[in-house]
C-alpha cells in the first residue's frame, strides 16, 4: 500500500470513529430519563420549590424570576424540584422556564415532581369540613396535572396526589385515604390506557404517620391498598416541630453539661437526625408488615431559621441558621449514603405562608432568604463562587450576616437540659 492509500485509509478510520462516537452521544441523549433513574440517585439532588416572593400568592412569580431561581438551583447541582399544586400560574411558568433553558443549553437538566392539591369538602370555608367526602376542585386539579404531564413528559417525572392530605392534624382539609387511593388508581389506569406516560411514577406525599409509621389509627385497609397502588412512598419528617411537641430527643443530656455550646448543639442535632431516621424506619417496617417492597423517599424535611413561636428563643430554642445548616448536611449525607431521595424543604423563603406574622417559622425554611442572601448552610458555596454572576430579583447572592460567623452565633441559643427521667 502506497503512502496516499495509507493516508486515505487512516482518514476513513478517523471519520468512522467520530461518526460512531457522535451516534453514541446522540443515543445517550435520546434515552429517556425516568423517575426510576432519578429517585434514589445521588446525582439527582432534589429540593422543594416555591417561587413566591410576596405576602400573597395572588402576585405570581414571573417566568423571568423563575428562570433566575432555576439558574441558582442548577448551580447548586439540584436537578429535581417538587411543586405543590397546579392551580397557580407559578407551576406552568416553571415548566415553561425549564423548557426554555433546555433549548438554550442542551446540558441543562431539571425535572419535576408535580403536586396536585387534594382536600375535603368544605375545606377552607366557614362550614365544617367533611373528611370522607372530597372537594369538587380535586377533579379539576388532577385533570390539570395530567394535561401538564402530557405536555411536558421530558420534565415531569412524578405526580404526587395531595400534600399532607391524610394527616389528621390537618383539620381544615384532610381527607380519608380512600380519596387519595381513588385518584392514584385513576392515574395508574391512565398509564395502562396510554393516556399518561407509562414511566411516570405516581405517589402521595404525606406525614410519616399517614404512611403507617406512627399510631394505629392510620392502619386502615384503604391505606394498605394505597401503599400497594403507588409506585413509591413519599414521606415527611420534621424533628424541628417535635422539639416542642415531642421533645424526647431534644436538649442537652446531663453528661453533656460541661461540653462547649457548639458540641452540645451538634449532639442535639445528631439526635434530631436520628429521630427522623426512626420515623423513616417506622414506615419501612409498616410496609414490611404488609409484605410490600417498594422505594420510600423523603418528600419533605427541613429546619426553619427563625421562629417567634414555639421553636424560637422563648420556646424550644431550635431555630437559627447554624442548627438549620447542621440538619441540612446531616440529612443530606444520610440520604445520599442510603440511596434515598430527599426533597429538602425548601429552596427559598416564602412570606405568604404566615403573612401576618413576619417571624413565623413557616416563612423561614428556605436556604436563601428574600434578600437573595444565602443562609449559613450555603456559605461555602458562596466562597466557592458557585453563585458568581447569578442574581435573584437583580441582587447578587451574598451571605447572611455579611459572612460574619461571630455575628451569626449571637443568634444561636443552646437548648435546655434534657429531662431523661
């Protein structure tokens, strides 16, 4: 073979090599990412998202504002968002913003666990709620969730029927499990009829007790049937609330009295994590008792950074940025190690949740506040330049307390001595 022939042969081989490589890349991109691939995968970090800035949800976040949020969350390596209802434009705007960012950048990844709000007849009215009869609005909510899932199959990977819709302390709106079961079965049937993607996963997102991990009052046949009907269980756990309501784990143990304040607090937060794990295992054990083997993920957990009520300085002394950061990291590390998805509550502070009480704990669960300041849990990300050139409502992402940890610690209170008797 002469030199020219050898050169031609080499060029052909190189061309074929690049062609095969390109086909392989295109093939990888064309493979659908499903809920099964995402949930329990540490490469797909999750968070609960609400983009509302104002004291009322009547003022919806714009697509531009949501796009800012998405860029911030993507920079944090978040790839899965949980939403709560479909009757606000916020959700449709979120989906439009994700699709536009995907058009601009083929490497941009963001998926959605779409919430459909469910409540009982007379919920949020002056009439007594009827918990075994559902609101007529539920059918509209489910229909819209189906429409959006079919319009955005590349983005919506999970539909959650209801949010804390079965837990009995939600006295103003909770429903009996039969109502959730009805709609879960409806969605599962749509999948079988090819009217909904066969790969989308259906669940309900509720308190650990509602999934059988607590008292026997929840252990009813309709719940057992629901557990068998969902594709996975999405459970909530909030040790922060139980620093007041069930504080058996909370406080300083007698043998810890001589430790530094930081070590005392770290020990209490480790017990808070362990308390959450016990609740998770309670659900695991209940499913085992039914002979059910399916994934269980954390649909919500979080720790507020401020409270003028039961969890603040005059109460259990649980809420501040240091404790919130410790809980965030402890829970995230545990979930990643165990192969559990954790939808941390929540990405950004929202002040509509307790609009008449600015220091209400519900307003302060975010990792980033309304001034575009990253709370202590994210200070390292600010230092690493993760948020460089990113803004929220035109403001750069900076640190709370101007990054002064000494100033932060002035707001950190040590919980009281734990009574172990």
